[in-house]
C-alpha cells in the first residue's frame, strides 16, 4: 500500500507540475460581434511574437478580440489568419509570458496516455481536467488525425490546450459529441504546426487535394509478401473524382494505395495525413496495387475546390 501511495503521489505531483508549466501559456479569448459575445481559450505558441493559436470558430467574423492572460490583465488581440475547414486561427497580442508552450511530436502520443485539458470552460478560468488519450487518428469531416480523449472538455475549452504530463501540447480541443459521454476531440499538434507555418507564410491555410474517396483495405498477407509491399494494409479507392488530380494520374476505382511519398498508408487517415503535409502544386508519388501488380502513380496535388468535400 505504501508503494501505491508513493506512486499516486508521484503522479499527482507530475500533474501539478505540468498544469503549472502550461497554465501561463493558456489564455482566455473573448470575441464581441453583432451576434453577441463568445468566450473560448487559446495557447501561446510564440512568446516573442505574441502569437496565439485558437479555434477558428472562437474568433470567426472578428478582426480584433480580447485576450486575458494568467495575470488577469486583458490585452487586445488581432486575428491574423483563420481557416474554418481546419478550425484553427492565429492571433497576435502583447504577451507578458516569456516562454510559450512546447509541442509534442506525433510519435510520442499513445492511447492510454494521461493528458490534461487546460482552458476556460463556461467561463471558469484556467480549469484543469485529467483524462487519457482514448484514441488517435480519428477523422471527423475535414479534420484529420484527431486525438480522442475522455478528459472533460466543455464549451469554453475550445482553442485551449491538451497536454501530456510534461506540459507539452499534444492537441487543441475543438469539439465534443454532446450525445455521448467523455467524447472530446483535439486537433493534433502536427496539423497545428502545418497550419501555423502556412498562416505565417501565406496568410491562409492550404487544402491539398488528390481527388479520391477511399477506405482502409486489408491486403492478403501472402500477396503482400509476394509483392514485397511496404504494408499489408492500404487504401482502396472507392471513387476517383473526374478531372481531379488522381484521375489525371490514371488512378482507377478499386486501386489500393499502399504508400504515398515514401510513407506507408495503412489507413485512409494515414493517407490524408500525407496529403495534408504536401504543398499544393507538388507531386506526390503513390505506390498502387492493381490486379495483383504494384505500380507507381505521380499525382500533382491541387487546392481543394470549393464545391468538393473530402
């Protein structure tokens, strides 16, 4: 029992340390508009530049917002860029905090891992909740690789921080499934980093598109070994958009994509992640299994057309 108490004390101390570390980097975001006011959260990602990332739905329709740091003083913030499809926005303000939150890498996140959600749910400032990573690589609409967690996330947590016990950002809480229990989702840091880079460089986010609708497919182990495939799973193309990038590259329905850009694509989520990380206009080489033969297809990635949903 003494060992159990010691372990619990160590975990508790780790939670407290992580919360104290990330707390000053989490802000309250208030947006005033014609439709009323809204309150959400944000995370300081660059202290020197005063850059804060939050959800697009928190600041949509506003050019200026109010940012309150942990010191209780409210400062003005300017919305520099936002993208409603990826639900991310970049805001600039004057930061009293010298160190921004650090970002965890994708490989460091595992189901069952303890995480903290830090934000301002229902206006209760700087609330910390504890949970686990329930799953990774969830997809909801255009959002890829979402982190699912049972840490309590409520309205007002949007745009805040989901961190590991070292205080590193693993995701930005974006939504909950109200009809379920403890079903919260956060945008993973890899997607946050991509969007931030594009916001800073282009003033907007890109939406790379190859023009297929697919599903995860399991390749027979015998065939995978015979063809020396990079994986025994791939993405079966259920539909190829006429005139789209994949169509121009010669992809057909029921082709199985086993790799993209040299990375294995064992699931549709994995393929979408590779596509998301490809610059619009660049070529993406796919490994395609068709009628038992492995071949390559080079696709020129385009911007997602406004009328197309992936």
